[in-house]
RNA sequence: GGAGGAAUGGCAGAGCGGUUGAAUGCACUAGUCUUGAAAACUAGCAUGGGUGCAAGCCCAUCCAGGGUUCGAAUCCCUGUUCCUCCGCCA
């Protein structure tokens, strides 16, 4: 959400932003509704003032009956106007929700993800002396991932992790969490459910065709699509002191996404699933801190993938691919040898600066000493590690000619020093290496 | 899931249907006093919106949303959260 006064004073800029993002938002309609709402409110307040005055005068008045009658008359008028105000207010709020955040300077133009701009590379794409498998094949051959079982229990795009994949998953959680804690982030395990009002505040649509979240029947709640939702809501309607900021969290949660219609070759296997675990970085900052914290979040993300020694590129996200809350966003795309025909980069993290967009909706402020007023904080979020996609990257990049998968050195300590995942024979014993 | 109780300013804690946005204490801020500090004293101290150059004025807010009334922190209904007890349970 943006400030209505800013929108009115900078209508052209806001409209250009809407166009650049390729979203639908009727700015002039919004302004018209706001003006109508304002004048209706002023009328209402005038009547309320009258009503208050009459009520105040009654105890000391001689002719109480006349005043009571007058009060009743005013009350009737108030009822009419307040209905109008309610209707206009609903329209106003609905329209406000369609206005996306502003764009940071230097945001690439473009509506689709092919307009995102790579700005940095780490390592060269992995080369193999043999024909590499994709993670699905590796997952089956090494008995690590069971999609059929997942489908039987919960449906397509659900899965069981098995054997060393389980230990690898947990090791990655610990590895990423330790990194974040070392960087000063407070560890957090969050609820996997949240009230729909929180989803809306963070910028997710809890219901409707475009919604990517699972709503609970009969309850005003949804499964969270990311810990960003839970942590964003954690401090809603609170006012921080300047000393408390920046406030930084590393939150683990499960993430549930409907991903309706997102099938196809580009999202096979673990790459796009309905449920995965994720350690999310989230920060509440003063406005003048958010840029530095944004860089810090990206640096932590890069550090994690650098220590895992997985080739990646950092991309700056273009206007159309940003998402409504984000003002500026970077993704890390890891090299995935099994993606596409000959390997492709695939998104494994993102880091967004949402400036005031979420804090306005959630009501998160801080007491600003300089102005003496309560101002909105900035919120930022980024992925420390999304376990399913990290798993894809590790399996595919670390595979060996003999079908085994080396465990990245950085996480060996979290797997009891284990160095590789070997194929199991049918009876569960490690198979002999094929020479 | 069942039965009770509670929710008021940063905290504690009053509050009768009628000048109560809200007593009082603590905390906090500024000032007086003091060599300095403490103590004491004096003053200030909620949020959001509207309007105005400004001082100010107006509206809303005592968990949230409805209702009764000329008038609600106070009465009624619903929801939320917390506490106590019972049941169930990893």
C-alpha cells in the first residue's frame, strides 16, 4: 500500500509505475473515490459534532424534550451518511490494494522474467565427463525421493524424502540457520498457518483464482506460502523504538503453494512442489537502513551458495516480475545441470526490499526521534535456503560418474561427516561401486 | 471440547449511562533548587484522520466488530486473546 497523498500528488509517476509492472490499477478512479469519501466523511463529522453538542447540553438544559428530539433527528441523518461512508470506504480500500509499490532506481524494464538482468556470476556451470542425470533420476536411483508415494497420500507434486535426502534436508536447515544466526539474525520457528488478514497485510491474496495459497475451510486462515507471512505479521500494529531497529529474523517454516497451472518441463520434480521447507530472512528497519540490510541479505544468500560451491548468477528483477510489494529485488539462480536440455540457471533465492508497502498494511511503525512522529518501518525478506530447490542444485551439481552424489564439504559436519550418498541395493545395503 | 473470570494510556490501576480522552501512582521529558547527583517542587507527556500559515478547532479510538440510547469505557450480542478448573491429547 502506498500513501494516498503521495498517489494524488504524483499521479503520473504512479500510473507509469503501474504500466511498467504490467498490472491493472485504476489510479484516477482511486483518486476520485478518495475525494468522494473525504467529503462524505467531512459531512459525517459535522453531524457527529452536532450530535455530540446536543448530548452534552441535555443534562443542564431546561427544555430537555426539544433537545432529545433534535438529537434523534441528527441521528437519522448520521445513519444515512455513514452508510455512504462505509460503501465508499470499502471501494477505496479495494482500489488501494491494487496499487503496487514504487520502483527502485535502475529497475530493469520488462514484463517477463526474461527481462531480468544478470549482474554477477559465481563459478562456471558444472561440466561433466559423463552424461549427467537430472535430480529425478538421481532421486530414484539413490532412493531419495518418492513422488509416487507423495501422490498417493496428498496428490501430485507432493513427495516423500527418504534416506540420506532427509538427513541432507535437515543438514541444510542447520547450515543455513547457523549462517543467519552468525550474521545477527534471531532464529525463529513459525506457525505454518496464519489468519487471512495477515496474508493480506503481507501482500498475499488469501482467496480467489489468482491465489497461490491454500485456504482452510470454515476458518479465516490459510497455510502460509512462506515464513515471510508469519514473521511479517508477528509485529503488526506495533511501534518500535529506533534502538530496536533493525530487527532481523531467520525463520524456518514449511511453505505451501497451490501453483495452479504451473506444470510442464520447466517445473519438473522437486523444482516446483506444493510443500517445502525454507529458512527465510526477514528484517524490520528504519527507512535509511533498508538499502544496507537488503545488501546484507543478498550477501548472506551468496555466502551460503558460495560455501556450498554451487555455480550461480545474481539477477536484478525487472519491473513486471517484481510482485506488488517489492520495490527492489534480487534473485540468486543456481546452475541446475538437469534443468532444460543442457542445464539452466534456476531460481533458488530472492531478496526483496518492500519499503513501506507491507508495514502500511500491517501497521508496523517506529518512533522517529527527528520528526517526533511514528513512521512506518521498512520490511525486507530473503531466502536463506529453500530446501527443495537447494536439493535439486546439490544433487545435480555434485553427482559423480558412478551414480553417487558427493555431499558438499560445508554440510558434511551436519551429516556426521558423511562424504557421499551411495546407491543402495534392493535389500537396503550400499551397492558396490561400479568400476 | 465443557464451566467460569478477565481485557482501560509505556507499566500499574480507578472509573456512577451524562462537560471522562479518561482519576491516581510509577516511568519518561523539560525546568527550579544543588559544586554535581539524589530528593523535593513545577510543567509536559496516547494514536489516527480532517481543517488551518499558525495557535488552535473538529471527528474517531478505553481488545475487535455490531447493537440499545439524545448520550456508552460503563448496558446487550458476536468474535479474539489471556487466566483458572474439567476433559482430550503429541
